[in-house]
C-alpha cells in the first residue's frame, strides 16, 4: 500500500468549501423532510442516516484518506454548526426558517387533516401519541401540537374524563348514568 500524497493548503481550502456545500445541502434536505424525521429514530431512519453519512463522506473528503482532510472537514462542520447556532439565537426569523415552528394538529378535538398531511404524519401516529398521554378519544383532546423536535404534545380538556359533545357542552360520566 503506497502512502497518500501530501495535500496542499489550496487542497484543504477546496475540501473546506466542499464540506460547507455538503453541510448546507444536507441541512436543507433534512429541514425539507420535516419535523417528523427529527423525532425518535427507528431502524430505517438510523440506516438512512448512516448511508447519508457514508454518501457525503466522499463528497467532503474527495476520497483522500488524509488526516489533514479529515481534520479540516470535521472542523468545518463543527464551525458551521456553531455559527448557525449563534445566528439562530440572535435572530428568531432564522430560527423559524432553519428549525421550524410548532404545528397544531388537533384543535378542539378536531384533527386538522391538511396539517397532518403536510407534516407527513398518519392518523395512527397521532392516535399513538394521544394514547401515550392516557387519552383514548380525540374528543378528549383540546390541542395536539407537533413540536420542532418531532414530538407531539397533547393538551387534554381540563377534565380529561369528559367527552365533548358536538354542541361543545361537556358530558361527564355521571350524567350518563354510568359509574
């Protein structure tokens, strides 16, 4: 096995520029995938992230197994993340653009299907989150919000045992004659 040729300062600059471009593309792509992709990882998501990391590795390092290239590309990723974090903290508009904002999925016990579809969530995923809060019926949910981290927050009506009637009057279990 022959040693790798040394890399010049110009070569490192090119690798840094490639890394910045790949970072921007990957960050934009993940942002476009939506909040759901940022939530808990399943086996498919983990495999996709590992494949993505492997795919972009060659684009960033140019298949040069040189320690200098590795240090430059990893440093550029860390510096870009640091700079982006500072920008986000100082400018809420950038935060909404890069990270996103919470999305209301259920309001007043009614699923907002267009938002569910836009966030690429299924009814089953929403109902699983609602059950996770100990609720069994959508009518018990005042609000459900898809947070920017991909989790779903559920706010039940104050008396979560109550069932909302279509005319919006609470119906307590003791009003039905049941115990």
